[in-house]
């Protein structure tokens, strides 16, 4: 059996026996990767929200002192 370069997904060849465990592991790996990307996106969104709030506070302060 061969695997894809980027995500190490199984690429069965004509004579390979498709094993349930290989298929289940592939699905578990995909789910884990999707979940990790989702968590990372949520963390990035939270960090961006903090920066926007800080920028707005700075702009408000600058406008009040002008």
C-alpha cells in the first residue's frame, strides 16, 4: 500500500487487501486533523477579536483627546 504525500492517506494498489483497520485509522486521522484545524481557527478568531477590541479602545481614546 502506498500513502499520499501530504496527508498520509492510504492509496491501495490493485493487489492490496483493503483492511478495515487501515480504513478506520484513515478516518480517525482525517477527523483528528479537521478537529485540530477547527480549534486553531477558533483560537485565531479569539486573538483577532482581542486585537480589534484593543484597536477600537485606542481609537476611542485618541478621539476623546483630540
